[in-house]
C-alpha cells in the first residue's frame, strides 16, 4: 500500500473503525468522516466532521482520497429515508475525487434462500430494508458501468467482534457469557448461521480497495466455519470459561414488544435469517484473494478480550 495516499472512511461505527485499524496497521493515511467528529482518535488519523448525505460536504470530505470506504449505517428504523441519499452523495463525492469506492454491505437484498448464498443469487427481498439494500447495490454498480466511479462491494453476514455492540452477536451475548449469564438471541439456536468477524470484514474492504480485479464486482467476505448459533455460543462460552446457557426471545414476545420498541418491529422483516439455515459461500473471494478469515477460536478470544477491557 502506498503510504502517502489518503484513504477516506465514511462512518465511524464498528465497521468504519475496524477499517481504520486495518489501514493504520498497513501504514496508510486515514481520514474518518462523520457528523460529530471523533473523540480520542488514534495518532495519524484525520477526523473530518461532515454530513456525508450532503453532496457538498461529502465532496470536501473525500477530496484527495484514492479510496473511499462507505461504512456509514443510518439508524435501523430510517434506512428507506436516509440510506439512499447518503449512498448517492458518496457516489458523487468519490467520483469527483477520482477515488475508488468500496461499500460495506450485508445480505438483506437476497431475501430468504434455501441454499448457501453466492453472489449470483437474485435480489429477491420483499421487505423494505432488503429492497433498499438491493437498490443501493444497483445504483453503485450502475455508476461503475457508466464510468463515473470504480466500485467494489463486499457483503458480510451478521458480524461480531470489537465495538460490534448492537449486532445480533454483540452485547446481548459476549458480556453475558463473561458474567456466567445466558446469551440472549432471537430465532432458533439449532439452525446453521454464518457469522463474520468484523476484523475480517475490514480486511476484505481494504483488499477490495487496492486489487485491480475487485472493481465492478460483488464479493462475499470469508468467515470461519459455519456452525449453528448454539454451537457458536458454545465455542464462545468455552473461551470465556463459562457455561453455554442460551435465552431465546419467543416470537409472540417479539410481536408484543414490537408495539412499544420500534427496532423489534423492524427486526421481524429479517427474522427468517434466524429461523432457517443462513449460510454464506465466499468461494469467489477466496479464489481471487485467498481465505482471509480468522480461525474461529482466535476471533472469539479476541472478541472476549475486547469486552473484558470495556467492563
């Protein structure tokens, strides 16, 4: 990586900060862009307060960058209103800067699938959040085909790891295991589900930011072996030195609570992901760039250590 080249990260949520860590480890110049700035930024990181959904502010934020990483994630309940304008503004800003645009995406656009997911599956989502994701992906690739900006898209499953507190495998699981309490999940613990280590997601984005063959394509991020959610928690509990107790929210309770907790109502759209096998095939990425996934026990140990430091 050319150390004198600037890399701009839109968003300082868990994924944006994981990309920041990865770039800093490689000696890159890093700019982190978000609305409110950033406390305690690491040495060598330029913090650029800006609303990236505003085209003028986004253009200034991306000025001089060779790669722009779109890692922003508006509030979950406001994706249809906020996500497309943010993405379109970022497309325009990266185009103006002459930068490659790498988007950190998820798997919602596919909708339910009865087979391991590959990049050529139809975008068949029927829920509003899945449709938003599918439309943004289409807009990004259309901009690439028009020659406006070089685009690469990385799709990952539910992630876990440092800072990933609000994930389904986040602060309702790891802190509980460290305290000897039951991990709280939704859905069926006996169903296979691919979980992605957030540092692997970040590593994949950085690879897509530099490899020539990455552009114009969608790539699934490699993850460690797919287990059932229950088996995953058992492995995490073994690392934590606790018992693998699991508490599952019944669907009736979710339906009732969703009347008072808006985000639970939003989760019902994607509940299928935890009620049937949800398996990601990352063979395309592995064939092109190698298997970058961190061994599961190592990823779990690193995750638990991070949660210990937060306690």
